[in-house]
């Protein structure tokens, strides 16, 4: 789990992790869970992370995926579904965009 100083980010991250395997969990759910309006959430996330709500959710999902991949007990598709991605190919593209390497290269690196 990322280490955040800000209590808001800790709460937001925990809310996402609590719903990690739910691909339907989105910004509206985050707004409700944090009891914030769309604009309040957008401004606060942008200010603290430079990410919009959906980008923040995807980033947390991918951070958790990286932890699972490094643990090495699940394959890429299993990890993708476990962190709320419906499409392993999209998961791979998003992972590569965030980390600069594919999930497969991360797994291969961990094995060596």
C-alpha cells in the first residue's frame, strides 16, 4: 500500500483497496464513500496527486497488481481480474504505461 501522509489519501486508498476486485467501483463510488462532491474530490485529488479520480483509482489498482505480481503466486490474468480489470490486455497496457514495463517483464525479473 502506498504510504501517504495525508489522511484523506489514506482513506481514499483504503476505500479503493476494499473494493479492489469490483470492476464497477468508480469515481462516483469514491465520492459517496468519502462523502464529497465530484468537484471537491477532483480538486483534492488533483491538488495532492495530480491525478483525476479515475486515474487515481487505476493507479491504486495497478500498485496493488504490482505487489501481487511480485508475490508470484498468480498469473497476469488472475492479477488483472483480482484488481478490478475486466480485460487483461487493457491491464497490461495500463501497467506498462504506469511502470514502463509489462507485467510479464516484471514477473521474469522477479524470477531471476
